[in-house]
C-alpha cells in the first residue's frame, strides 16, 4: 500500500517529467526516489484539464520500476495519447494528475463465460481482455464513473479492445482483473480516491 505522503512524491515526479519536456531538460531523478520506488509495478497516469480527460497511458504489468513507469506514462499521457492533441505549455499549470498504482493482473478462471460477471466487483476491479483480435484495459474507476454493472463493464472492455461488446461471452478470450490505489488532485490537494 502507498501512503498519501509517498503518493505526493509520485505525482510530483509525473509533473516534473512533463515540465522537463517543455523545458527541454534532462529529468534528474533523485537516488532516494529511485530507491523508494524501485520495485516494479503497473501504473496508469491520467491527465485532466478541468473535468476534461486530456490523456491516459500506463503499464498494466509490472515491467518497469515504479518511478520509471510514472515518468514514461506521464510523458506519454501528455504528448502521445493518440485520442488527444498534445498538451500545450500554456495548459500545464491547469493540469490535474491522477495516478493509479496497480496490483498484478490475475486471470479470472471460469468454467463458462456466463460466470464472468459474478467474478467482477464494481468499484474494486479493473479489467483486461485478451482475445485473438485485440486487447483492452479499463481502470476500476471507469465502471463507477459511468455507473456500469459488471456485464456492461465486460462489454465496454471489449469495445476498448476494438471487439464486439459481447465478445467476452465467447470461449476464445482471457479476462484478467486487477485492483488499483488511485490518487488524484482535487482543489489543489492530493487525495486517495475511493470508488465505493
């Protein structure tokens, strides 16, 4: 578990990684940060301007040390999310950052696809689907923000993967769930976001 005081360091790191891009400077990361956040963990960085989504990129699997994953994800969310224009320098001061630190995804094992919905907890689980024709991920907060039930959440993760909504009902896909600790900036303060 990550405390609020530690999460503040991660949000600052995300912000510094974006500002250093604008300043065209090499980002200097303190050895203490590398040591404190050296464990590999999945993470997503979501950016907002006001209430509007500006970018969301991350690493579902623990493939990088957390500090490195934060830097990469923050920069990618700001400048490389294909759904949005790149963040402009004048927008930077208005930027709100949300960080979701993920548990390792675990496959949901079922005998029949009809059992998937009862194995998904809204407000707790995020979903990943891997099919023959694509994969997709939705963070746990998506289901609560859109008032999805577990069936609709499964439909929407299929859509995110570019698949038909009820693809999860077919045998040839794998569905994984994960949990997240979510920290976001509200009214100039960092808070841990509770989904339920």
